[in-house]
């Protein structure tokens, strides 16, 4: 018996992996994060037990997994995006390990990847930014020392800020001294869902633009010069004259 932590992707049911979909269709027990995982992701399942974890607390989720374990039933534990990011799987894994229950993680498409796809852009442009920091706004869970936005902003890398749209004006205040008012920002709301929407702007004007859209939750804030028209170099990978293993004579 195994608990499979499955990444459902950002919303579009076609953005789950083939493996994740197969496991959802095979597992007799499904526990899914109903606040962010659309029901369509579960289509074709044969499970006798389907539980929406949005209505449960941790001990109740673990009790459901424990019961399935005692009955020898595999569990599909379905999380939004990729389970390794803000999925709260660490605490579930800790309980499973204590109970001697096997688990596996099936990765998923992140909100960050889906948002970049929607915006039609690369988050790592040569000589502009080669680092993407995936972070969150510390509200209910405070940030560890050294991970305040001001600390991260010192790198001038691309930022993907989760769980922060309600605090956008505070986020802007913390980033302005580092990135400047002209730094491009995009806020993507419910990427890949039927009602997806987004707005582009700068640190100087994004607060009013987002207020006009009334995005309140499930939005990703992307910040960085890769979102603008900063000139960038071509990568070495495809540069004529740059020889490598697969193009030895260039
Ligand atoms: C609990 S985190 C889950 C992140 C997810 N595990 C991932 O890999 O993307 C939820 C936050 O991720 C972002 N998010 C999740 N799905 C999104 C989507 N479809 N569009 C935009 N942002 C999304 C929002 O910031 C939301 O508040």
C-alpha cells in the first residue's frame, strides 16, 4: 500500500502528468485539495472513497490514510501544482513515516510555470536574470530569518511570489527600494482555469491595476526585468561556433 502525493498542475486538467492521471484512475481512495484542484482532474476515477481535504484538519487526513493502509488500499493524495511547493506534504510525510506507511511523490506543473506560459515569456534571460526565487508572502506562516522580501530582492533575480495578492501594496513597498518603480510586474490570476486573467504593470502602478481587476486570491506575482524589454544576450547553447557534446564541430 502506498500514498501517492500527486501534483494536479495549476488548474487545466490536461496539465497533470500521465502518471498522475493513471494513479488517480487506479487508486481506490482519493484525498484531494478541493480548494485548488478542479473536480475535472479526478475524471475517470474508480475510487469508492473520495475525500475533499479542504474540509479536514491534518489529523483527520492522516486518519483517512491510516485507515486505507489498514485495508491495504492505495491512496491518491492530490495537491495543486507541484506538491513540493507550499503543499504541506512535509507534515503528512512525517506522520506517514512514523506510521510506517510508504509514499511516493509524483511531480506536477507549478503555478510559476503556468504563469510564465500564459505570459509567453522566459523567466531566465541571459545577462538579465539567471535565477528565479519562488517565495511566498509571510502572513499566516511567518518567513524564516533572512527570507524577508527585502533580503531576497537584493539579488535582483526574478521573483515568483505566492499567496501574496492580498498584501500587494506591502509587497511593493518592500521591493521598491531594490527593483525601482519601473521594474515590470505581472499578476496572474487562476492561470489555466477557464476564468484565468492577468495584468501587467510596474512596481509603480501594479497596485491600482490589480485593484481594478479585483484579484483577491489564487494569483501569482511575478517581478523582474525579464518581464520587460531589457536587451538580453543570446544563450551559448544555440550560438553558432559554440561547440558542445551534441554539436562537436559546431
Ligand atoms: C498553496 S500554494 C500552492 C502552490 C502549488 N503547489 C504550485 O506548485 O504552484 C497556492 C498559491 O499558489 C499560487 N497559485 C496556485 N495555482 C495558481 C494558478 N492557477 N494561477 C496563479 N497562481 C496560482 C497562488 O499564489 C496561490 O495562492
